[in-house]
C-alpha cells in the first residue's frame, strides 16, 4: 500500500477521482515529475523555431519539462481533462462543421471557443479540487495550471493515462477523442502514479493530410508558424500571405485535424453549461461579425477566450476570411463591407482589407 501522510494512497486517489467528477472533469491521472525523455523533442522543436512568436515557450526553456524546477518541491502532477464539445452538438456534428467550412460567407470559430473562456472555468474547479485534497491531508504545497505556457500538458496527460499523443500532437483518448481541455495541479504529495494508455493512431495519417497549411510537418511535429490556430490567435502582426487563402473562413482557431480524426466519434459532450454555444458564434456570417465595432466586440466576447486576441486581430482575421469569400462568390455586399472599413482601419487591418479586395479583379 502506498501511503500519503499516513493515509492509504489508493483510497485517496479514489476520493480525488470522485471529487473531480463532481467538478465536471471526465478523468484525472497522476504523473511523475521526471519528463527527461521529452526534453530532446522540446529542444528540437524550439531549435527549429516551430514556436513562432510564442517567445514565452523558449524563455522558459527546459523548465517546461521539469515540474520540480517550475514549482520547487513538486513530487507529482495531477493531470485533469474536461470535455468541451458543446452539449447542443448533434449527432454527426463533424459533417456540420465541414459544411460550415465549405460555405465562404459563414464564419468558423473553433468549437472550444464558442462558450465561456475555459481558463477560468478549469482554474476555479482545479483549485476547489486542490482545496478538498487539503481538507483530507492537511496543508500541502501545490499550484494550479490551465493551458499555461511553461507546462508540458500533453506529455503529462499521456504519461498518466489521460490519453496518448496523437500525430496532430494533441492528447487523444479512446473514450473521449480529443475535444477536451487539460489542466494540472502540481503537488508535493507522493500520490500513487496512474499508468499510461496505449497509443492508437496506428497507420492513420488523416490529420496530416487534411491540414490546410501543412502545419503537421511530420507525425507528432507541429510547426506552429504554419498552424491556423496559431496564426489567428497567437500570432501578432500580419498573417503571412502564403497562408491567407488556406485560412478560408476560419476566424478564430482551426479544428480540421480534430474533425477528421476517427477517434472524435467518441468525443463527449461538455458536462458544464459554461461551454454552451454563445450566440451568434455557432452560426454567424462573416458580415455579421464584421459589422461589430470595438465596443460591440468587447461586449459580445465578455467572458470568452476570443476577447484575449483583441479587436485588431479579430478584424485582421475577418478581413482575410472576407477576402476569401469575395474571391469565391463575388458578392457585392462583401466588397462593400470591406470598402466601408478601409479608411478608418489601422495600418495592419488596412493591409489585410486591401489584400482582401484584391482577391477579385475589378470589372
Ligand atoms: S489546427 Fe488546423 S492548421 Fe493547425 S495543425 Fe490542425 S489542421 Fe493544421
Ligand atoms: S487523425 Fe489519425 S493520425 Fe491523426 S491523431 Fe487522429 S488517429 Fe491519430
């Protein structure tokens, strides 16, 4: 029997699982802090510059792979996953998403971002979980992370049975696909470890083939600089022209490598109403979103992850998508809407509007 401060470790873990389920998590695992074997891959990724402008990734260097350096005293990492597929997603939701992507006048927002900002949701619930553990074992050292730059979240999940790393580099689970968030509690308690699960990508390479920008440069290797998720959310400044057509109507994030993944037929609906779709993000047109001024953008995205990118990047992304729609359909309202914002636009957005208008030669 493994003991944690004189308590039965396995019984404590069983309790933790129960509390986690009550907080809306679908699974928790416990990982060791020695992630040494992940370090060469991380260093090669950084060395290749695949992190793009996400300087914080390079800044933290190997601290990301060393939980005990990031939070001294850490002995274990509790890795938790929470499903986010909106409750309202019907059977065959992937087909609906593909249809939306094929409709140039529609705006596609990544599924995870259609509800409430997950950072706060997960953080609050992980902290409650940590507090319940303190009630059981007494005060202990811990720190909660959600989608935090210095943490190798997928690695920790994969090592503790939260799934395996898919060829698209996201965590993947037989019972839950990949439509889930990850969060961690670093603890200075020697909780019993939970074993990893086998990988089941097999000979599939659908995510590599489907990626519109060729961002998955090899199985398990993502060049973030080419990834639409990165380009529309993290990337500051101009979107490189070589990727603008491929961006299509994706205005915030990209789900293609997940939509195509066969394991996502097992994706679970969110248990929390926080991830319900906020209107109009589930079925907005580009013109509808383009009509928002900054005040409306801030109002509509209050409590949403989208707000983090700010109005300028939002307009930049929309301008590219409108340009793609204009090229395909030639619908005059698209051109007029782009023209309508040209004069008042700041230089960054203006350049994207000009690109958009140039997608179709004037008659
Ligand atoms: S999110 Fe989109 S662009 Fe990024 S790797 Fe997946 S399919 Fe490619
Ligand atoms: S699409 Fe295929 S290769 Fe890619 S993560 Fe899913 S199962 Fe693995």
